[in-house]
């Protein structure tokens, strides 16, 4: 884990099934002492969903960046996969396909940014407000 000068913590995870768990622990550690436990719990859940999507669909290493501010929290998950994630409606009792719906429902905002400079990849990010 690296901590940048602007209060951002960054970690890189391999494309392995254990990465979502490791990312959850990273987010929780990055936010330790921040004082907004309800936001941290949601951040941990949503990070797990995004890292799982990256591991399953992009199959590349994943970088997770956590940025705290007085107003809230921003988490960005970057991978080198080509396909952008798509928000799809839940289908009955399906166990898969609900991750982005959770992000959409629980976050203050979220989006997808393509990698710059002609690089393959994207960043899926979300923000949570500390109220």
C-alpha cells in the first residue's frame, strides 16, 4: 500500500480470486480512523464488487485508489481490460450481474473513465458522501 501526498492510498492486486478480499481489507485499513464507519462499510462492499468484476471479466491486475476528503470518499478501480462495464437489470434469482446495480444504488455518483494516451483499460470509480 502506498500513500500519496494528497491523502490517496493506492494498492495493486493480481488477477486472482483472493483479490476482492485483499481489496476489502485495503479499503478498511486505508479508512481506519476516518470516523465514518457507515461510509467505510459501503465502500468496502462496493470495492469488492468492482474488483470482482475486474478479476472475472478483465482478467488483469487491478489498482485500487482510495481518496478521503471532508465531504466523503472516492474509490477508483483500474484494470487493463478492453470492455467497459454495463449496468444491467437484475434477472430473477440470478446470483451474478448485480454488482454495478449496487454501486449505482449505494453511491453518491459513479462512472467509467477510459485510460489515457491510447492505453487499453479503464477506471471504474464511485464516491460516497460522509453525512
